[in-house]
C-alpha cells in the first residue's frame, strides 16, 4: 500500500499509531501519583520527540545510507528556526509560510555547505561540516547580531510589521502562532479518573509532518536512489571504477537531510517562536549523531527512538531533584534514606548527562545496532522459530 | 503490486485498533474553566524555580535554589520564618499561600534561552506551575518572561540586571525586584569620580548579550557624563572561559581603566586573566591602571579570590547591610540568620532577590485573594513595602521594576574570612537612581496587557 512493501507499511502504521496515541502512551501514571514525575505526555516534550525525530530521520538519510558522518547538521536546524521566526516577524503568524521558508532556506544553505564539504570524505568531511557549523554558530552568536539577536535569541515583538497579520492583538499582546486560526498552543485536557491526558494542536501538526517525513524516508530507503547511496557507503572507490560519479548522489542526500533539519528547526520555532544561536552549536550537532547511533543507524525507526530516548532524559531526569528523591525514599530509615539520596544524586538533576552517557556506553557495547537491535533481540526471544527476515535483511547489504 | 492477506489475527488486531480510535472522542471532556492557566485545585500550589545549574552562572543558580527552598519552607511554616517577621505586610502566616501548601519544581536553564524555555514550558504544562521564578542571565530571563506572558503565568524575575528586562522587553506578567544596569551606573559614577578622578580613558570588555549591551551602554553614558573617554568596547561571547586574547590589547590601547561588563564565571575568569597580565600594577597615561566591575557579587568575589581586592562595583543587596548601616535595612539579619543556619554560610544577592520575590508573590496572591495572574499583577503594581532587607521599596506599575537603594562596594584589601570579601563603600538612595519609564535606555517596548491564559 502507498507504494510500500507489506513490512514497511506495517512499520508506518505502527509509527502512526504510536504518534497518534502518544498522549496516552506517554502518560501511563496517574497525575497525582509519585510516578507522575516520569510522565512525558505534555505538549512541549511530545513536540520535541517528533521534531527531533524528524531531525534524526533526516540525518539518518545521510549517515545511515551513505556513511558520511556530518558533525554540522545543527546549523541547518538553526537556519530553519531563524527563517521561521523572521517569517513570523515580517509576514504572518501562520505557520505554513514559516515552515516552507525554513525548509527552503535550509536546503539552499545545505547545498552550499554540502557542495564544498563533499569534496572530501571520511574524517575530513566530518571536520569540514563541523567547521562550517561552528562558523554559522559564531555568525549567529555575535557577528550577525542584527539578524539573529545574538545570545538573547530572536524573538517576536509587539512592534513587528507582520504584513499579512496583526502586529498585536486587540488586547495588546503578541499574537500566537497558528494554522489558519488553530492556535499551535491550543491544548485539550482530558481527565479520566486520576489520569490526565493532553491533546495539543501543535503536537498533532508536528506528528503529521513527522509521518510524512517518515514515509518519504522509507521511500528513499527502498528506491534505486537509496540503493546508490548504500553503494557509496559500502565502497565508493568501486563505484567510481564502474564509471559512476557518486557526488551528485551524496550531495542530493546531504541536501535532503539538510531540508529535514530545516523542517525540524521551522517546527521548533512554530511551536515556540524563538530561535537561539545555541541550536547551532556543535553540541547540538553531536546530539543528533548520538540519537541516530543510540537508536540504530541505517534503520528506519531507530533515529526516532533515539531522539525520543535522549529528549526524555534531558527533560525528565534533569528535573528530578533531591527533594523528589527524599520523597521516594521517605519510607526508609533516615540514615539509609540520606545515603541512598547521596548515591543517586550525581545521576539526576544536572547529572542527567552522566546517566545518559552511561546508557550510551552500555548500548554501544552491548547493542551495537542500537535500540532497534535490542528490540529485535527481544522479539526473537518471543518468536517460535528463528526469524528468516533478519537473514534476508543481511543479503540487502552489498558485499564489501 | 500489493498483496492483501486477510487473516483472523489481522482482522482482530485491526478491529481492536479501530475500536480504540473510535472510542477516543467519547471520553469525558473535563476542560478546566477556572479562567486562568494552572489554577490550583487541590490543597497545594506549585511554583516553578528555573535556575542555571550548569554554565557560567551555575554558582548563582545554586544559591538561588537554596533561597527558593528556604522561602518555601518559611511560607509553609517551617524554620524560623526568616523575613516573614520583618516584612511590612503581615498577611503570610506560615500556612502556605491562601491556605494551600506550597510545593515546587526545579529546572536547569543551562544559561541558554532555548533550554530555559523548554524547562519553563514543562513546568507549566506538566507540573502545573502557576508562577515561574529564577534566571541568572538576562537573556534567559527575557526569553522566559516572554514565554510566561504567552502562557498566562506570573514571572517573578530572579537575578537579571539588563535594562531590557523591564525596558524594551518588559511584559505585563513579569516583575523584577533586582536592580538594573542603569541604576548600577548611576550609583557607581560618583564613586568612580571620587576614586579615580574625572579624566580617565576606559576600555570596556562586554559580555555579548542583552545584559552586557545595556550594562555597557549605561556605564559608558554615566562615565562620559563625568568627563571620561571611552577608548573601545569589545564584545566577548558569554560562553567564553579564557579572556587572555581580549585582555592582551588593553594596555596598548591607551586606556587607563578596564571596565569588565562581565558577571559570574565570565567575570571571575576575565578578572583573573587581567591580573595575570599585570594590569593592576601597570601604569598608563601617568596614572595607576584601574579595573572596574559594575555588577558585583559575593559569589564572584569568592571565585576571584584576592584578585578582587580594591575593585569597585555595585550590588543589589549585601548580607552586612543591616549590621553596618542600621535599622533601615531591617530583614537582612533575619534572612542571613535563617539562611546561615540552614546552609552554613551567608546568602548572596542572587539568593536574596529570589527569596524576596517568592515572598512578594505569596503576599500579592494573599492580598489579591486569588492566584489569577491579572489579580496578582494588580496587587504588585505600585506596591510599596519594607522589611525585605533593601529598605523602603516600590514596585513601579509603569514597568514592573522595583526602586530601592543601591549598594556600592569594593573588594576588601584584607578579608578576615572567605565570606567577608566585600566592603560597603556607600549606599546610593533610591531617588538618585530613579529614572522615568520612558527613559531612552528603556524605551521601545510596552507591557501589553496582562494575560491570564486559558
């Protein structure tokens, strides 16, 4: 269906269901229980899950298929955000023009950077992209302050022109981002017994775009073009010897993944109209690499899982403080309670990087194929006979 | 070509999914209609404390968090009550706010606007925070203030010193107790004149974001009014940790004063670099070379160690105020005592302003009789109070800025202990640092109207 094989269509349906039902799936704990701390089903985080999912899917088209490791993808995300916020400032608060412009600008920008960086491969390509991203960051952070507002970040203001919209609403506040009148921050809160579920308009827009992005990624993975990209990954020399020029293919992959990043950046700005230079910093570029590897590079669903995993840690673990810990361990005698809190303390709050790092190390050592491999191993345990699919999947990989 | 195989299992699975999907809209809808965002419904109320736990302002953030915890403890009737006893309003009786026990959530702003907004959004959307406080960077404060305005909750700014916070980026839902760059410059200028004379050439190093820009603008205007000359202003990235390359050209520039418009870790590093380059012993234009740090804090003094000796700057508050300048600054000792008892050292000005903001919010809610942001904002506008350690203070309604005395300090030459690094030079009365709401440095923005959200 939709030009997809049966397995891929099944995967698309599963992803669609997961994203549509995310408000339920991510809020498994009643809102007044102590475990509510671990609920992730609030609009901001759900939006981040799918937006960074788009970012990682795009990155995976480049890294997973061609093996070109770009360390500068955050630059495209940042450019997309700035483009979107400028659209909000100048044209209208409707998100459609902003998203379209952010994708286009990121595409042009990635064409420029890709054209130069792709003259080299391997580590040199990575360093080139890193250099370009850091240059963009420095530009956004200080040199281009009139355009980017530097470290403070580009924000919308009451006196922006907004040619097709209003500068300020009737009651004197800044208008909010909307899709033909449907406010992006509009949230329907549904209470079911002790559970509380939040359905956000912005989230469903992002989820819809992620599904489209995911569908396109599947089509690219299964297309002859995708096959060429895999050929680049397995042996570029051989490709050249057979008389094929690989660069147009890699450049196309680079631009496509740059546009995905731009879409993610535009969506970030559409959900919360602010663009900061730190979105372009090398740590942000590194984050998407981590997401892809953690989830499983070269797999379809992997990057989305990785993105969700990292964003969950960033937003949930960083908010656990000693006070919360004392609440959990309150049933223990005082001495043991304090000792336990002291042991757990370095891993929560600002120490969430440490927890994430340990998990990352564990995943890379024990599950080199990322979370997807973990899922496959679990699935294999429950399957009656050894799966023939995995063997078939291996045959797809061309011989080295 | 697509082949369709209908199996019993497939039909069951599809049926279950379709059923769940169809049942979805029939769930009971219980939308909240209290008229404002996150109206507290149970017997508790949640406040969000969003502070930098990592990045150049992490020390300030940690101290702010301590103060917030202390304030919550006092509001809930724990501890010795701190400044609740000296506060001129007596509405808070240790039973929480409006009888609701105060709970709080914390977040890490990472000193980045983006991360700060994400953290604040999760507090509002997930934890149901009805007020957000904190910040330790004006860039972050401006960004979070904008978010709170959109979301319809009150923002009680913590440590933010940029003119823009209550200037061009002011918002109806945002309130600032802390002083600002203009006030610093106005208080500092006369002291600088008496210390270093009216004929000086200044070289500015400025943190490259909203606070640095307005701080530099303010101090440049104030010193040029004295007759000083500004040689150059160099912008440095907020994330920088090594300033040697910025310090090196200073001595050759013909300047004889270095103004460090830096704060927190930035200032500790740049001052240390400046001292390493021998600027303190240097001579320029036949005068002793001098260093000025317009915005000062005990935490920074502790970080910079003996390098800070003799360097002048300004503060919002100092823990020695009441001991040295008497009754007018009542509240200071009460706060220092309860903070010291709990944590073992005196609080910084960042801690003080956050503690005061929490109390002011609680009191405003109590006086308004509602958590509704619009009612709270009305209660805070043009509110006059005393007993929070700064002397008589006014929350001006026109821009939501507090007006109070400014403390001019300098690093002690021979500190007795590690907490007594700063000596008070003089206190500039509030009148001397007051400006019109439409002052050019603050113009260009508008409060807009209060937004209760929902």
